[in-house]
C-alpha cells in the first residue's frame, strides 16, 4: 500500500526557537564582518510557543511537520547532556503524536 501524500511545514530550531547561545553559529551572529546582518535574538520564540506552532500546522490542514532538534541545547558542552531539553523535545513529539500530526510509514 502506498502511503498518502504528505502536505507539511518545516522549521529549523536555530531560526525559529531563538536565544540559542550555545550554538557555534551564535558567535558569528555577534561579531562584525560576517554575513549575518542581525542576530536571531528571540526569533519567533518557537521555543516557548511550540504549542501554537503545532496548532497552526493543524489549522492549515497539514498532515506533516518537520522540526529540528537544536543539538547545542541538548549537549551545551561536550559530554554534558541536558535532561530538561531532552524532555522538552520529547514533549513536542508527544504533542504531535497525540494530535495525529506524527506519522510513521
């Protein structure tokens, strides 16, 4: 059986979550002479507004949502892992699965 066609949206953590000061690219946003015109700052605050983002995906009738996990939050220093951020991303996945936006083919 062929799986149904997926219509979806996609986001990238560093671009939408905001305030990702542990990422390597964050430094490039803060110094002059790089291609970054302005730092990401709060971005669109998807870090705190992810539930609203999922609601928008559903309201648009989309059946897929690809988001990234910002690794520098999970491992802010080499060998140091954050249970809080693992739990955060697990909550996002759980919310997607609960609403049927998560499909496994």
